[in-house]
């Protein structure tokens, strides 16, 4: 008798626990459900923690796998997933975190969320992370390279690096699209202000986020007796060696609030109440908060780096600063506070690769 078993669309992201990478997983699932893909395929999601995906349980088959180390993760990616794929009819497999799994499927897509292989190495990084792992990370992308139908990256600069450095040619550039969260434009947000000017740097406790430049700029402003501002960090200073160093060295700065990681909706509300986004990160595969903040039509001060040009796009209320130039950042912050900033011209980037500007377009390319 002929089997009527529905083919599967698999998503695997067993290493994704928090931050923008986890939000990308959510957003792609949201789009699959919005397009009612579950009517054509049985959607199965391998996740690190099923509780984080409970909202999807009625439409998605959730399977929890929580690797404790890199070796265990490789076991799942190369052995466990292959056994699973052989027992099921897999039409499409989307790996959400850099590794092309060793599976049997009609199409295999590898979503690349890590830009480590292409970062500029600095000596200070060696204090806070295993740089040998970082330097070797490019080999993660080369695992099962020939099996991938396409690699999916968020920006053209990273696609160019994959092609030039790793000789990967089958690449889709797909810009993440943010969900509707009720952001409202407030171009006159400085009128009748009754609170200090508020900068926000919404990011995770990662060594390459370069919080120290913001802290040093804050110290410069305090020394200049500029005190009518505050800076919100979404770290608390206890997460790892890097943030512990930050809190020890800069915890005395009265203009910085160390609020810790925030739920997504809380973070949106904090961004709406703020006056300017600071983003001095030295490495991003995209930079989701940048795109989210553009919806507010408020000023952005950001690192003068390739990822920033693409994330900012044609947005006109942006000031680019060198990521390690304390005084340039401090000057830009004062100018923003005083309302006399001269914004920079957008630096538009065009992509020679297959391109999707929304989740919907990406799903159409995959299907």
C-alpha cells in the first residue's frame, strides 16, 4: 500500500538559546506558520529548550536536544540527524546555526549566523574567549559543504567573504524582517523633554560588542561635566569574564544603567522611550536592534564598519564613528544631546547574489 506520510520540513537550531540568533529562529517559524506551510509539510523543529518554543507547539513538532559541548553538538549534526532523516521523508532541512548537517533530504539550507571567521583579531579578545576556536570556526562552514543546496547569510559583505575565503558560491542573501511591534514615529521626541537624554545599547554579553568604547566615552563626558544623559546597557556585568571586567572597571560611572538581558517586548518599550541608539559592536552578521530602531525614526550612532552600512541602508538619521575612537564617539553623543549633529549620507550596498528582503521572500525561494 502506498504511504501517505506527509513530507517533513525540518528546522534545526539546537545551539540557539538567546539573543538575536534565537529571535531569527522565532521569526522564520512565524513566517512558515503565516504562510500555512504546515498544510503542505509536517514542520519539525529541533530546539535547545522546548519551553522557549511553546507558542508553536500546535503547529510544529518540537524536539528538544541540548548539547553540553561542541563534541556533543557535532554528534547530533553528523550522526543523530542522519539517522532521523533516513527514517523520515524530509523534503527540506534548514539548519539555523552554521553547520550543514549530514542528512538525507531533497534540499538542505544552512543559515549562517556567525561572522567569527571574518573578524579582525585583536589581542584584547584573547582575555575573554577561546580564540583558537574562533580562528578555527571557518571549518564549521566547510562541513558537508557539498550537501548544501544554498548557504543563507544576512548581509552581502558576509556573502562576499564566504565566496572569497571559503570558495562557497551557492549563497542567498536574506535580510531579516522585524515583526510588527507597535513602534510609532516620534520625530519631535526632544520637545518638552522632562528626563535626561537616553542612549540605549541593546545587545548581549559578547566580547566583540565593544562596550568599553561606550564606557570610556561616558567617562570623557563626565569629565567634561556633561551629565544630562544616561546610557542603558542590557547586560548586568555578571554574565562572563568580559562583562565582569566592564562592571569592575566602569561600574562607578553614574550615567550608565546595567539592566541585564530583557524580554523582547520589554526591550521594545525601552527602545521606544529612549532617544538614540548606540551600536559600537565590532562584528555582526546583521545587527537586529539596528533595523528595529530605524522604525522609530530616531538617531543612531554606529560603528563605521561594513555590517553597519547594510543594516542602516538608506536611513538618514545616522552617524558613523570609528569603533575604537573614544573621543569621536563622545563628541557625537554631545552633538546628539544638543541637537546639532550632522548626520552622514547613507552608504548603499547592492548584492550580486540571490536576494530576499523579507522572510516571506526567503520562504518563497526555499520552497
